[in-house]
């Protein structure tokens, strides 16, 4: 009942509410396909919109500032992007055969399409907010993207986004003091 109500109202959610919702389902290991398909659609639209706005912005401008001025309600924070990436990555590893019938298909085929759509958008959104990421958020992003890559069949894997990886590495260097030894090992291992 909660999932169906959420699905009906998902277009009314702010980016923060959308990503918190995604995280809540992931914490419960509920890979409910219609919700995650709708969330992936919203992320995809946000990623496309961000690319379009940035393409029109002056070259030396701050892309996030331009996006914030153009459509403040469509801006995803570093925390939002990290939560969504971690949630989608976590749910890709959920064994759908062990879940109730309302969740993602047991074949995993459509689930891979949903996740691919979400992670394509998250790569765009992440580049906009990486400079605001804490060590924890960087770890969540890296873990989410790594799980997505791990659960994507080899023949469907895309090459790593080298710009995103470089930007994550640069931000990790700036935040090095925030990492615990364990979280740094996890980040470097991703």
C-alpha cells in the first residue's frame, strides 16, 4: 500500500525526498520495480536537464550555480546523489527470487535496464556535486557505482567515466582527513 501510494505521488517529491525514499526501500531490501523505474526516470530527466542547462551556460561559470538559478527545485545535493547511487547499487545485489512477488523481476533483465538508466544519470549529477561530497558520501558513491558494475553482465558494461573517476579522486584527496582507515581502504578498493 505504501509503495503504491508513493508511486502515485513520486512526481511531487523533491530531489531530497526522492533519494530518501530510494534509500528507505534499499534499507528494507525492497527492490520494488515500479518505484525504482520511476526514480530512475526522474534521475534521467534531471541528468538530461542538467546537461542542457550546462551546455547553454558560459564556459567559465559554475555549472551547479547555473542550474540552481535556472531551476532551484531540481538540484540534487551531494547527499542525494550518494544515497541514490548506494541504494541502486545495493538493490542490484538483492536476490529477487528470495523476495515477495511485488519486487523486481527474477530475470534481472529489466532491473539492469533500470539501474543502467539511473547510473547514467547519477554520473552526470555526481560531477556537479562532487566538490561538496564528504568522505562518507564519496565512499557511498564509489560503492554504489562498484556494485552496479559488478552486477552488470560483462558484455553490457560501459567503460568507466574517467572524468568522474578523476573528480572523485581529487575530492578524496581534499577530504583525506575525514576518512577513517577502514573507509579509505574501502574507497581505494572500489
